[in-house]
């Protein structure tokens, strides 16, 4: 592929396309983590019986985000630990 007339390199254009794809994928994973942690916190606050079930879903979402490299593994461990503490305090 030849250079474009505007002077931009084709590798820069490809890098931009890749960054946009990765950003949209990462946003989805981060949103899943945020929503699932919020549901765990609400269920723990209201002390309903679904806190354990919601915690498992949140833990899974956090692990997936850490596995993909969206969040750091220590951040994932910290989030899971804090959620577990809230769920256990609600029991």
C-alpha cells in the first residue's frame, strides 16, 4: 500500500484503527465490572439473599478484565477483596 497524499503513514492509520477497536472492547469490559460491582454493593446494603450470587458474577467479570489486561491483577484482587468484605458483613 502506497503512502497517502496527505502525508500520514499507513502504519499510523492502522495503529489508530487498532486502538479504536481495543478501546471499544476495553470499555465494554470496564462497564461490566462497574455494573456488577454496583449490584453487589446494593444487594449487600439491602441485605437481600442475592449478594452471594451477584458476588460470583462480579468476581467473574473482574477476573475476565484482569485476564485481558484491561485492569491490573492487583487491582482486580483488591476489588474482589473489598466486595467480599461487604458481602460477608451483610450476612
